[in-house]
């Protein structure tokens, strides 16, 4: 019998510096983003001179390098020999409310306030007096800003702070990959946040190929992957969305598959297989980080797709679509069984169009039919895998 731990100290034939393929790795070189980095610098420069800068809103689809570029800029600023400018990077996925954001910033500069228990008013006043003390300018980067629950309150508070301070000021850099979130913002927050805008376009397949090539040189051993396989991974990711994170995920998964098969190189067959599983994995991550009620709606759709519903409609190409009304009923009964108040039909329709926009479901309007005009809904991913992955997170949360 083979010893189960035989492989521990065996060197990988495929991987070199494996972290270079991880999405958290900060590459030294950010290709094709010089213009964006220069633009960010242009907006932030006045703040570095101690003048109150102008707010900036950065947007672009997932995996277009927004976080990497801003972190690159933050690092450069921290290395500058100037004392009055301060920049704070806040990941709103973790700090997702006005309180948490302000608390994080204050405790960064005044660690004595790091412990919990200070009220929002205390924290606010500390921040103001710290900035005013010598006319500092604080640049606050809010990455994934759409996730902040009470964003209008946060923006309002930061704007008011600028009005309250006798010297110094706060500049906001907001970042998001969600184009729809601004529809729910108060017009005042909108005009504050969108003072200046900067777009990050998706990468095309040539650009992705070069990004991948650099990472592959560090991530894999020599001669493990050839140009054809890199080009294929780049082409698949470019066709999907121009997402560099997806492209990297395909590459590292293909590496794992080759290693499992005992192969010495990665072939295009592994790239194709890896692409399929990477895309699904990303979808499940997205679904599992959805807000509660949207997740329940997806769960209802998956259950109805598996177990059938009273009414269903076959489309011309044989796909099965669900009626929006049936999904709403199923969702409501799921919510009640979890002792949660179902959202109104108006919210439900908004959630459905958000899910459509994120590519998790596909919808279309039916013509006049048995149930009048209605929306038809279809899942974009295998329903069994979706229910399995949602049930796993629900049992962890329970
Ligand atoms: N121009 C680039 N050069 C090299 N690597 C890049 C580049 N752009 C993105 N990447 C890599 O792609 C991955 C995703 O990038 P990043 O996290 O910056 O995307 P993002 O736009 O912030 O996405 P999201 O909206 O999902 O947060 C990271 O691993 C990053 O290193
Ligand atoms: Mg990001």
C-alpha cells in the first residue's frame, strides 16, 4: 500500500512560486494600467499637497485591476516623505457600515480607540479633532463601497465633517464593480461620490495573455506551460468578461489538474476543463456572498428547477423556464419557514433584475400566454450544485 503522506515533501513538478497565481498576490508590474494609475494620482495629488482634493469614483467589472491599482497607489503614497497626507484603505466587504468604517480609520491613527465600545459621536469627534490639529488631509479609499449598508449616512457624515472642520479635510475615493447600486443612492450622496469618475475597461484577450505570461513565469516551473495554453486561457476569460482573476484561476486550476494526473506539462485540454470548473466556482462564491433574501430567491429557483413547479414553460430551444410568480411564492414560503418576513413583490422584482445583471439567472418577458404577461426565469448554473453550496453555508450560519 502507498503511504498516504508520501507526497508531503515531494517537490511539485508543475508549480514554482505558487502564490504568484493567487488572486491576493500583488504583482510588481500592473500591465495596461499606467493611464489609470496616473489618473488616480492626478486626483489625489492636491490632497498630498495639503489641499482638500476632489472625490473620485472608480468603477469597472470584476477582475479589471481596480483593487490592485489603488493598492499600488496607496503603497507609493505611504513611501512619500510627506507628513500631512494620510491615506486609508478600507475593504467594505469587512467594514460594511458607517460605524465600522469610521472606527477602522480612527483606530488606524489612534490605536487607543481600537477597542470597541466608543459611540459613533465619540469616534466622529476624535477624527475631526485629529484632522484639524495640524490641518491634515485624509484620503479615504472605500473599496467595494456598494456593500456599505448605510452608505448614504456614511457619505453624509464625511461631507458634514468637511463642513465642520476649520482646517484640513477628507477626500473620498469610492470603488465598485456594481453599476446598479447608484440607483438606490440619495441624490446628494451621488453628487458627492461621483464628482469625478474613472473607468476600468475589461481586458481583451491579448492583454490577458501578457498578464498571464508574467504570472506563469513565476507561478510555474520552466517549460510547464506553453504559449498556446496561455492564449487559450486568456481567450476564454476575455470572452467571458475580461476578468484577470478568472484568467488566473483557470491557470492555477489547470496546474492542479496536471499535477493530479501526474503530467509534467499543462495542455490545452486541462485549460478547457479548468475553465469550466473555475467559472462555476466563481458563480458559487458570488451566490454565497449575496445578501440573505437574494440568496433565498436563488435557492427557491434552484429547488423549483430540480423538483419542478406547477407551471413551467419550455422555450423554443428546449430549456425550462420558471414563472416569476411561482418563484416568488416559493421564496416567500422558504422565508417564512426560516421565520423571516418575505420582502414585498416590488423588492422581489428589483432583486430578480439584479440577479439577472450579475449573470446568475437569465430572464425574459413572455408574450401573452396562460398567465398573462410575466417574466420567465432560468438558472445559469447546475441547480444541484447551487443548492448544495447554499445549504452548506446555511448550515454553517445556523
Ligand atoms: N494589469 C494587471 N496586471 C497584472 N495583474 C493584474 C492586472 N489587473 C488585475 N490583475 C490581477 O487580477 C486579479 C484581480 O484584480 P483586482 O483584484 O485588482 O480586480 P478588481 O477590479 O478589484 O476586481 P473586483 O471588482 O472583483 O474587486 C489580481 O490577482 C490581480 O493581481
Ligand atoms: Mg477589488
